[in-house]
C-alpha cells in the first residue's frame, strides 16, 4: 500500500559486485525534520498526496494516504514522483498474497508428506524425510534457525520450546488486525469479522501451519510431527509480515533483513537469533529481472535484499505460486521473489509425481535460478466451483478459531505451494545442522543436484508440461518446466554429511560481503553495525536420541479429537 520513496543525497554506493550500502542521513544536515519537509515538498510538487510516512530499509520512506488504491493509480503516482529532482527512486508498495489453495478438510489423519518415498503406496513425490532423519541419528548437530515470514504464530502446545522470540512487521494498523503497527509480538490475531475496504480474505492461521510443518514436537502424543524433528530446542523464528489483506513489500523486506540479523534504517532492536534459512510462502506478480539504466523497482529492492542475505550466509526459500486465482491452474513462471536469482523456488506436485493442478511452472537456469518440486497436495475444481482434494494433501496444524484464535488446535489437510516451500526450507536446515559451513551457493547446489528425477510422462499417463505456456493443470514435469527435480531429503542430507567429512570446503565460491547498514535505528540512536553478529549457527551440540525418528508412526497420536471441516 502506498509508495516506497528514496530522496537524493542519502547514500554512498559501493562499486563493482559489492552490495549497495545505504546510510540514513548520510549528508550532513539531513535531520529527520528536514527529510520530512523535503518529502512533503516533492509530493506536493508532483501532486501526490499522503497522510502517513515511516522510515524503512535502504534509507527510504513508505508513504500512503490511509487506504488501498488500484495498482494503476499507484503506478501513475510513482511515475510522477520519479520526475521530481529531489527524488532518487520510487517503488510501488504492493500487497502480495500467500500461496495457498482453499478446500474443505477431507479428514485425513496422517502426514503422508513426512513419510518415506514409497512408489507402491503412491508416495512418489514426497520429500523422503525419514531416511534423512536416520542419517542424522547419533551425530553432533549444530543449531539452526529457520525464519518463517508469514501471518504470525500462535502458542500451540505442539510448538512448546520450539519458537524463538520473533517480531511483527505489519506496519499499518488498518491491516494488522492487532490494533498497532510494528511491535515485538508476532502473534496472529486472526482475520476478524470485517476486512478493510478493497481487501479479499486471506488464509486463517497460515503462519501457524507453516511453522508447525517445520517445528512441531515429536514424542509428545500431540498433533503432528515437523520436518526439523531431529533438531532439539528452538528452531523456528516467527516473523509476521502478512496482515488481513496480504503482505506489503516494504514489510517483507524489513522482515527478511531483521530475520538475518542485518541492521537497517528504521530497524527495531536487533534479532539475537539470526536465521540461516528464511521461508517465504508469499508471492506477487512481476519479473525480478534488472531493467537496466539504474531503474529502481520492487525487483531491484528484492535483488538488493537477497544479495544482502547471501552475504550473511542466509538462504531464501520461496513458494513458486498457485497460478491464476480465477482458474486455479498453474501459470508459466514463479511469482516474485521466488523468480529472483539466488532464491530457491519450490513448486507443487501431486503425490503421484505429476504437477499439481494449481502449481506454477518455472524454468531453471543453473547459473542464476534454482527450483525444485515436491508433493504439496492437489485439487480439482468441481461443477460447483469448489476445490476437491485428489491426494492426501499436507496435513499440518491449524487453529479451530474462525475470526480469532481459540484454545483448540487440530490437524487439517492443506494444499498449495505455500506448503511446498517449508519442506525445502526444512531440508536446507537439516543440511546446515550436519555442516554449518555450507554457503548459500553450497545449499542451492546440493539441494538441486541431489534431487530425485521426475517420473516420465509415459509412466504417469499425462502429457508433458509445455515450457512457456500458462494455465496448465496436471501435466508431467521436466527440468524445463518444474525445476531441477523432486526434493529429496535423504540425498541432500547425505551430501551435506559427506561435505562436512571433507572438511567443509565450499563447493561454489560466494561473495561473503559484509552487510552492515541503515542507521539510525527506528527508536533513534547509533547503529550497532560495528559489532554485528549474524552467524545464525553455533557450536556443535549432542543430538537427542534420533533412532526412532525414521520409524515414527505418523498416524498414531498425532491429533486430539476429530478433524473438523473448514476452508483453506
């Protein structure tokens, strides 16, 4: 909502392949009051009205007039403001949506997505977690933090001891649902009963479901298991970026930087538990390509942030998106930022191994782009316009509340590339637990090269997916359409174990550029950049007894009470 505006004379560029380091108020005399007056003057000159302003990353400001406007109007205002001589760049602060598909709960009581690959049982495209857990048994594992940038979290019993102190970056009270802006409480307040004008309904308890896929506790006879079952203690960092209507680009950017332990203009207190993996199950339209001529757009903002994350050793895993909401059929090309270089994009498959009807296709360039596919549930749309589940779906934790949280939780089958991304994020975290020296390039190489091959079109009985064509439903994937292959936790984790045994030598070189910028903090005062610590790792810990993890009885003791219906 609104515009992200950068005034001239506030940064110092670093040439070459280095990151652009931006310092707030870098020019002497640029007080906060002077910046506000300059911004107001520029807006008045270009006939752009706004009621509210806040500082954000990259020494910029978010301005808006208090309510959503059509994207065409926002683009027109941005174009006018870019012409002002005191403005360096302007980016539309669009609202993007989580990549989920709504459907009635079919009542499955087992998490087949967490079970071993079994062709006879039809589990062709699952991530194959149990043998990976077995490979980590009785090994010294390093702690790993996975940040979940999503709609927030609830304190569910099955996540006791698994969550780190997070943050809420939903900056606009109109859309936050909790009555305020940025604050240290990442709780999901629910969708309420009345949405702001111009908003379509978002997904209830989306962040909880994703967090539980990663961190749900095992061995407690409650609810379900999580992909990070072998890792003891807190593993999930909840970072709330999505509100009632979706997530604004500026809030996502700030959430990414904070999760990685990076200081920036307007930042809250530093995150003391920096993540090594960030999961983002939201995506928006648009390319991530560089338009050239120094154009500053949302793609540029994402590229700068992703480069910053990489410099800190942080991998971004993003869902490829669910295609056209009007048809439910997958489109050609992942949503942004999954389509940005250096991001692991993840699309969805039916458990039988063909593309899920809704899942976006994507082409993978081995130099810049990385993509994988994994079973994330599948649906077809019946004559009444309802989505009907055609495979077991992704059974994970949700809350029974409708508009606000209740005290009851349940497992529910869900569908969408939102559910695919955290599986890949979980595998990346297991790899880092085995070898914390892995760089982002190492992780991308290991995950993509150590993946399972797609089943052939002839074996599936489907036509091959066609590169470059949108609105394709179920079709047979290939490396030209769905990424490098099917996510395989066993292959990737064993590769990380071998990598560690070889001394942890980097497979592919990485920039390793320090990222320390954007002072002062939101609360004022000097930046703490000088003593930045963004490792996100730590010394090796003795793992808990993991021998039983490979043989978890997925269908036993995983929920309390009957599964209830609902919309997802």
